[in-house]
C-alpha cells in the first residue's frame, strides 16, 4: 500500500468539520428548505462525508500498519519495547532500525505478500483483534501472554526474501546457505531459527534455546545467563 | 382499483404524512454521529476505533444519506401542494382554512 502520509488524516478531519458546520447550520438556524439549502445539504450529507469516509478509511488502514498500532495491545508490549530499543540486537530490533522498515517494521515483516496479500493480512489482523477483545487475551498478564501467545502460522521465508532475494552472489557463496537452500525454499527451515540468524523475538521463546539469552530490553538476561 | 394502485396509494399517503423537514433534520443528526465516529478514528487510531469507524461509522453515514435521498423523494412526490418549509401534512390533508369575506358586506 502506498504511503499516504499524515495529510490524508487532515483531509478527513477538514471535510468532517466542513460537513458538520453545514449540518449544524441547518439544524440551528433552520433555514427554509429551498433549492440552495438542499444543495448545501447534499454537500453536508453526501459529498463531504464521502470524502471523510474514503480518506479516513485509507488513513485508518495505514494506521494499522504502524508499529504503535501493533504495540497498542499490552500482549505486544515486549515486542514493541524490544523493536524500539536502540541497543537491542534481536533480529526484529535490527530490522526496525532499518529506515526501509521505519515505523512499520511489524507490518513489513509479518504482512502476506502477493496479489491478495494486503487483504489477507488485514483479515488476519481482524483475528488478532477478535482474540484480544473476545478471546481472553485482554485479560492475560504479560507473563501469560509471553508463554501462551504465539505466531499463528510458521513464519514464511518468502517474507525475508522480499528483501534478501537469495539470488545474489554473496548469499549463494555462503556454504550454509547452499546446503540449506532446498529446505529454506520449501519453508522446512526458518531463516529466523537458532542455528541460523536467531529468533526475531528471542525473549518470547522461553528459558531454553538462544532466546533465553536475551531479555525484552535487548540485554542479556541475568537469570538465564550461563 | 388494482392491488398495485392501492399499495402505491398507501405508500404515497404515508410519505406525505411525515415531514420532509423532520426527515432531513434526522439525517443531519445521524450524519453528525457518523462523522464523529470517523473523525475519532483519525484522532485516536486504536484497533477498536478504526474498526468501528470503518464499519459502524460508515454505515451510519450511509443511513443518513439514504434519509436525505428519501426526503428528496418525498418532496418530489408531494409536489406543489406542500410548501417546502412547512412541516405537517400536505394541503389536501389539512383542515380547511377559514374563508375570508372579500365582499366587504357587514
């Protein structure tokens, strides 16, 4: 989805204000319902609200791609904190510092791609909202969430390959990549696994494995340090 | 009189019974609610407000616009026997106005 920028929100608010002014004028001043008033009402009830609806929809959809939006549920607090920590060294944190990912690092990595990728991603997001508000996630403590909330389906290596094409000479020249090429292509091995590039959100992987070595703040966790 | 004519007659009577002005005012209030919901999603883009604006907010806006279109339809059906700014029934359904004596006789 192209970046519309904040101006779209301003357009939505401005058209809503103009429409509301027209409607309030009609309601409070009670002018005669002649042709002029009807045309003004057409603007206030039809044209400007349509502009508001269209722009607020696009702005709202874009807002759902922001990291703050993903982090607005408390179950994502650790992920958000880790991704925004300038000292953190997790895969997610390092990618979040990349200007290409910017403020939308959650979306860029977790979005489905392809023709229906955007719609599928948003449908998946609706499931998250359902689980949060009606599926009991809202009542979970952070510790419970860290233990019980997991990614819905195995992370697809194709998402990594949106940027890391795996066709460049440098990538192919690494022996481990050559050896695992077939498994990576078939998604049987994850790029973000302990033996390779490490978990993207290591703090969420419990006391065993490489994830245990890093806390949400990005620093080695004392309780799991060797 | 055929059934379709009777249905049409009943529909026209009902349309005339309700004031165009009142319906437009209702449309305005409903639209204000819809606009507030949509504006809230811009000011506070949290999951619930965004979803609420994209579903309920836009549905409210559509209802308001439909009310406006209905009022236009009613206005057209009423025709010239009903002043545009006069709430209440059309002329043919009103109480007859008292006749004035224009002859000047005592």
